[in-house]
C-alpha cells in the first residue's frame, strides 16, 4: 500500500482505485465481493498495484478494506459503501434506474437545485 497515504482517500492513487472500483460495479451488474475483487485485479491491474502494492496478500487485504469503505458518486452526490453500491447495481434494470437518477440530478443542477440537499 502507498506508505505516504495509507488507507487515505485523498491519495491520488487511492482516488483512482476508488473510481475504478465504482466503475467496475456499474459496468458489471450483480457483482459480489469476489467478482469485484477479481475484476479489479484483472481489469485494472496497474491501478491496483499502484494504490495497494504488488504484494498479493496486502492487495487483497486493501481491497477487502475498500469494499467496506464509503464512496461518493460524483454524478449524484450519494455516499454508500462499495458493498452497498454493489447491491444498488444488482442487475441491469437497477443500473438503468441509476442512469435516470444521474440525468435527473443533472437537470436539477441546471435549474440551480442542489441534490442531494
């Protein structure tokens, strides 16, 4: 794990990993922890290694910690643990609803309404 910012969401490398972790859930509806963990390692290996290091045990431990941590979706302003985001994106219909929410949030922003309030 990055020794300068261990477990720190403000670390740019962890920020990139958190964004990739959210993206993976969004693009792979129905993912559970194991799917997500293996998907990040196989689809975003450089990001995982940069943020968590190349030691497999430390990387797996770091991903387990990340799964339990909160992430703010920049498009909606909603905060949830990654495990809760996985539940929210349980199937393609749920992801479709998410995109409707993103559109509604954007329309509210254009009208000058802050969401969530």
